[in-house]
C-alpha cells in the first residue's frame, strides 16, 4: 500500500476546507520583518485559476471595509479579493505600503490559492484610490489594470506616469459633487494619462459626492466590467525601486 495516498487525501481535504469557509478571514503576513494584517475572501466556487483584486481602503478604515462590499459580487464572478491594511490607517504611503508590501502579499496568496498571475488587479477608494494609481503606474507590468472610485493624481504625482513601462488600463469613477476630490483634478488626471497614451475610462456620476458605501454594488460592478477585459500578455514583471 502506498502510504502517500492518505497524506495526499488529507492535503486535499485541508485545501477544500479552506475554500469551503466562504467567509472573510483576517490573516497576517510578515513583510520586511513587519507583521501586517489583511482581509481575504476566497469564494467556495473557485476551482481554477481565478482573478485577484487587491483593494486599498479609504482613510481611517481597514481592508475589510472594501472586501465586505465586494464579497457577494466576488462570489458571483469567482474573484478572489484581498484588502490589506495601510501602515497608518489615515492614508497610504511609499515605501512602507507598497509596492513591495503589495507584491509580498500577492506572491504569498499565489502559493496558497489558484490565482491567475496575469489577472491581478487594483481597486481603491479615496486615499486608496490615489494610491492604487501610484501602484499601477509603478508596477504596470505586474498589475493588469486599475479601477478606482474618488481618487486622482496631484500635479506632483505626474512624474509617476513616466515610470510606467506598460500603458496600464485605468478606470476612474468620480462624483460631480465630490468635495474631497474635485472633478477638475480628476479630469486633469485623466487628460494627463490619455496624453501619455493610456486607456482611461472616466465615469462622471451626476449628483454624487465622495461616499462609496451606499452604492458600492453599482460601483463595484462598473469596476469589474472594466477590469475583466484586461489581462497581461506575458508573465508579470516586478520593478524594484531604490528608496534610499
């Protein structure tokens, strides 16, 4: 009798039980010697290589706030979703929150779940939206596309556009009455990206302010309809930066 067979069965059962939870779990990862928290949802329906969306939360929130709003849609569409916490929950910053930390997280998840490496996306709201733009431009050959709600680049951030080695597709949803991220700044961001040759889908929402949560299902569906159209045409490449 081959004694490896029971072990193989046990491993399969363990993997199946992990997928069968069908609930959001809080997990920990060590990146650059620092323990970081993230929130993960893997639909029980996921069986083959699945897309992954990395979700970056808004100020004074945690990763779970976006994952909760995406959970039902992720189950319907068979998407694995993860929401890391920023170092300082008031906002995201480099190098402490990315891109290295986000890469560490994605690569860790790839070892545990059936993730399609060419279909790893970014989604962010508010402060997380602006940081998603930063990360997408810096790691344009690692992430397939970016979708955001209520975010933009500042003029000082425009230098990031030149860092992109690939014209990563970007979707921006913005309310025309947003008091925190004015429509004028978002339009300027879109124009700057388009002038540099990027595909940008700018969606201006009439009579909408900065608030994401009440209409999250609609925003999420719009984001996914955009994201799912894009896939890297080669294996992902990660760009290292010298922060000294």
